[in-house]
C-alpha cells in the first residue's frame, strides 16, 4: 500500500473504490504519518493509552450513565498515532466521508486542546 492511499494494484476495482477520495484530495490527512518512526517507549505508551480507552469504552457501553463512544474514538486516534498502518487506515476511511463531515472534523480538531494549527 502506498502512503498516499493509492492501491498497489490498479486492476482491483474494489480496492480502488474503497480508498478513492471523495472529491477533495486537497485536504490533508486527519492523522499524519510521522517521517521518523516513534520510539518504542512512546509507541508503547500510546498503545497502553489506547487499550485503556477501549476498556473504558466497553465499561461505558455496559454502564449506561457513561457514554463509551468518546473513549472508542480516543482509543482509535491513539492507535493511529502509535501505528502508521492504523493511521493510513483511519485516513482512508475518513476520505470516504462527505466533504462537509471532513471539514467539520478538521474544525473540531482545531478547537480541541492541543489540536492542529
């Protein structure tokens, strides 16, 4: 799989259809893939945080007072930061969203504490 999301085999229409951008290839990726790989300690901390968030999401699913969805999202983002393959998968899935949703995600990301520039 190439970094830009293009399929290795252009003859596979199913693969090309699932990762083709929806009209706006000019938007940057939601989760950037770093140039240099993260250190093992940082990746381990990100994976541990992701697992904790996923466990809290399951607890939120079992206990109706606490919503589990934000924990699932945070866990997926942390996994995306820890693994370039997961980050590329998240970016491919995000490219399938309508443009309005993609723009809204970027606005919310900028509003978040420590969000993008």
